[in-house]
C-alpha cells in the first residue's frame, strides 16, 4: 500500500482507498476512479508537480499534495495492458 | 427549448454550431458570469426549436458556478428561463462509461433525453464498434445516434432525434436505489415542504445528501438548525444501506453503467496512442519546458509582429480620414473637433487594438482546440499554485502583456472561481501594449539622451517587470486572506491532441472580437467623447484672440498650437487637472502631466497625444516626435520650491513610468473586469487598489530618486 504520489512514472497501481470527504476525490470518483480501479502514473510535470494519471482510457492531472492521500496497491495483479473504460 | 449537456470537450459547441448555423445569441445568465449561448435549430420536419449550449460538466454535484448553472437550468430554477423540454446529452463515443455517468445522473431529473455519441470519427479510427440499438434498448428506448459534429456527419440524425424526443418524451431509466434510500429522499422532500413550503424534486433531494456542500442548501433558505439534522439523518440511512453517502452516487451509477455497456462496445485492435507519443515529447522533463517556452515566445512575438502592420495601417487610415473630413468643416470648429478628435479618434482608439486582439484570440483558439492549452497548464501549474492561482492562469497573464481585455475574457477557461477571480484581478498589472508608448516617450525624452541606449533598454525591460512584481503578492494575499470562496481541486483532463479546425477557430475568434467591439468598443468610444468634451469646453473666443494678438509675427502653425494649448488649459479638464495637481505633486507631476494622466482614461497611450497638445506642439504627437521631446526637455517648473528646475528629471520620468505601470487608467479594462466578475464591486476595488498602489509606488520612486540624484 503506497500513496499514489509515490508511484514511479509508468507504474500501475490498484486504487485501494480514497477519502470521499475531499473535493479532489469527489472529482476523481465522478470521473470513474473508484476503489479497485487500476490506474497508471503516466508522468510528473517537468517541475515535479502536478502528476498525470491514466485510468479508464483518460489522462487526468492532479496535484502532488492531493495525490498523497490516494492509497494504491502496487503489489496487486495489475495488468501489463493499459486498462480501458469499457473492459 | 432543448438543452445541450455533456462533459467538457465532447464537442457540444461544435454540434451546437452545426445545428444552429450562424443564428446564435450570446448572453449571460442573470447574476453569474456564465455565458448563455442559444440559437434556433431546424428539426428538419418544418419545425424549429430553441437550443441552448450549456457549460460542460462531469457531474451534477455542483461546485463551480458553471456547474451550478447547468443544474439550475435543468431543474428550471433560473428566473426568466423555462425548464428545458428535452435534453440532448452529448457524449464522447471513445469514453462512454465516464460520459454516461452524467447521463445517469440526468435521468433523475425526469426530462426527456436523447443521446448523441459524438466524435464517431475517432471511435472508428480506434476500431471501436458501438451497438447503438442495444444501447438504446438498455436505456429505456431513448434515441441514440452516432455523430461527428466536427465533420458534420450525423447532424441530420441528431435533428431527427431531437424531434423524436420532443414527440415521444422518452425518459432515461433511473438507477434503482435501495428502498431505504428512496424513503430517506422522500423524508427530506417532506421536511423541506414542512419547513419552507417549497417542493423539490428527488433529484434535488439527492444533491442535498450526496454532495458535501451543495449550493442548493444555501438557495433553499432552509434554516441550518432545521436542515442539518434532516440531512444528517438522510446520510445515516445511506450509510446503513452500506454506502458512504459521499461516494454512493458514483459507486451506484458506475456499477449500473458497467452492466448497461456490457456487450455494447466492442473494442478494436487499434489503440490511439498518438497523444501519448506526442506527450512523451511535449511533456518531456527537459524538452517539454524548452518547447513550451518556444511555443509561447512564438505565440507572443507573433501577436506583436503580425499586429504591427495592420495597426500602422489603421493608424494612418484614421489620420487620413481626419484630413479628409476636417477641412470642409473649417467654418464649424466645434463640429470639426467633435468629429476629428472625438468620434474619429474614438473609433480609431479601439480599432487600433483590434488586430492584436484578433491574433490573440486566434492563438488562444488554436492552443485550446489542439489540446495544448491543458498541457500548458500542466507544465506551469507548479509556478502558480503557491500563490493561489493555477496553471490555467498562465495564458491569460501572458496575453495581458498585449492587452488586458482579451486576457480578461480568456480567464473564463479557469474553472476554479477563486483562481479565476484572482487571475482577473491581477491581469491589469501586466504591462499591456498601451503602456509601451508611455515608456517609450519617457525613455526617449530623458533616459536615452542622458544615459544612453543601454540604460534605456534596461528601463524598458524593468518597467515591464514592475507590474509582475506587484501582481504576485497581490494574488497571494487575495487568495489567502480576502477571497472567501472555497477553492476547487485542480483536477484537469489532458484531452486528446487534435488538429484545430480553421472554421471553428475563426468562428470563435470572430465571436470574441464581436464581443470586444460591442463591449470594450462602446466603452472606449464613450470615454473618448466624454474626455473630448471635457477638454473642449468652455471655448471662449477671447482666448484665441488674445494669443493671436500677442503673437502677430509667429508662424501660423505655432500660433495654432499655442491656442490649442491655451484652450485645454482653461477647459474643464485643464481646470480639474490644475485643481488635483497637488495630489500628484509628491509624484513630481505638473498640471500638464496630471491632465495627461486624467485624459488617458480611454486608453493609457492617449497621454502621449495629450502631452503633445498641452506642450503646444500640436495634436497627433507620437512617442518619437522630435518637437514633443524637445518641448518636454525644455519644460521647467515655473513656481514653487522647484522653480527653474526641469520637470522631466530622472525622478519624474521614473515616477511617471512606475505610475503608468501600476495605475488603473483604462476605462475598458475596468468595464470588462466588472462584466467578468459579475458586478462593479471587484472593478471598483481594482481601480482603488491599483490607483493607490501606483500613487504610493510612484511617490516613493520620486522622493527617493530626487534625493539621491
Ligand atoms: N474528431 C472530432 N473532434 C471533434 C468532434 N466534435 C468536436 N471535436 C473537437 O473537440 C474539441 C472540443 O469541442 P467543443 O465543441 O469545444 O467541445 P465542448 O467543450 O463540449 O463545447 C474541439 O477541438 C473540436 O474541434 C468530432 O465529432 N470529431
Ligand atoms: Mg463548449
């Protein structure tokens, strides 16, 4: 279990938990990022913040500080293939 | 009335344009700064319907003003607006699941819905196959059509679908909520009816339990002591049903949609990885910023270079018109002056800005439609987040170095209301191109001759940084201490890269330019006429007579300039300038500069021609006019403690430039700020704040420099 902010670029993780009280997490849930969903940290911005993550066939950017409390499970059986919205 | 609803970037506006053609009206929703675009759409069966393009949103959980407008418009809660008869849900065919989340929420509103799966061309390219018949069946038989608004394909089907929806009133099936939750929603509706006498829909009741702080709660005027226990009870019920109330909605809707989409979408073998490949370069840790700087520099340089020539043509066109129109009116000097210095100058004053503004909008349109705008925000966010702005503030602030007005219009792309307001507030600090002639005149009159071209460049560059130097702390204090609005999380979709379509970009450029002409144009024009009148009246013939008598041998030109100067001196503007000159005395301004400052309210650069008049070198003076420079260098204080010393000293020149860098002497900017912030409060605040700051900073500069030099 690691915070999303600590994933390496290119690394996949399965979302373990988020905090529905926070505005960012509400936004991400509306975009379809729900617990159990596989996501990929695509890259960090050139200045290190924000991050770009990919889930459900879309690329979304969020700030490092806000990615801290999103907990992902990297040990899980993450697919090598890119996940898609409809699969 | 039919409303277009959908996620941002799905092609709603493109579809709207295709459906309505050029018959559109752009307005504002009452009380908020959200644009309302409506037009008439031909349904292809001889009937027409009014179509409204609503702002894009991901969820009905309204947090920003844009989203609130959509929720309000769809529930018929906007005064003076009917509830739509039907909704056209525009979805991106390549990301159906996420797009349908909003559709699934919309179902709760009980409005007839048609579903348009747009960007069908991309879906096809990616090899996606979507079974629209099956999808329609699973969605309660609502019309489902594929379209490519961008190519104009399927637009006829959309028209037919709208007609069908209006006729059959097909509804989207609602999510099946557990009994307990449904009961809780009913309880809330009953409680509101009991406490406030209002009836709300169950869609609205859902907003109250599912959203952590729904704007609806404020609007219902439901007393918190009544409201809070009811909502707490409702959330408790949701929790007993096994859901976190703040997560229930996405969990339930997404679970349902996964079932709906099962077997509907067939994945193709082709994956669109082009955007990812482009991002690898454009967001590269080293090349990303380099290319970014190159793109922005190119963008900005071309705004100036491309605009330079048309601006010169317009300027000479205006001057030429004056020489044509003025002579036949020699017998009517008042009319002549009104026409030449009032009307023609007023029209010219804003026409001159038009080329820059068109090019600026063109580039912003290209950046947006190509998908690079979001990347620019991604790259720059770090530099802006610490002072409460975000990456999307960058382009408006950069554009501010050309002209504040288009920059203020482009702050609309910032979703976070707090960052949007703060960005709009600091945009006028950017050194716009109307300040340039002022710096150029001061440098040419004083810095260049005394210190050489090296220092002149240093001062020119320095002056462009002064505003920036104050803008950053202003934004910081504003977002931390003044603005009480809750900030929005900076969650930004990085959309697919796309070739911008010239027609769309040009159309948007034209719409924005039309807005500039109608809003800023009228303000510039009106202020120019007012300033003209104040500097023209009163016009006592005795003034001219006495000057003519005193200079019997002088050349006609010289006498004419002197007469003009004398008239301005005794005009209302001149008298007012003299009366308030003591206020500007600590800045080292004499009454002529003071009049110049006051008269520059239509646009800052006007001070150059005003100084031309008050220094008796005739009108139409430019920053490089030899006579004006000479007159300024010769100008001396005639009385007071500084009598005999030159007015344009190093201290005064620097003070004047700093004053112009920071002051708010631009009527159109103030008017646009009022429009974009939804009221005069912020515009007035900006004027008072900037003027005070300019006064203090210029005084400090003058008083310090005069002592050390
Ligand atoms: N390939 C493709 N692009 C489209 C289509 N419709 C719109 N676009 C592009 O998608 C982007 C967003 O379109 P816009 O109408 O502004 O979307 P809105 O935010 O929903 O109003 C623009 O770059 C459009 O050119 C389409 O059918 N196919
Ligand atoms: Mg749009």
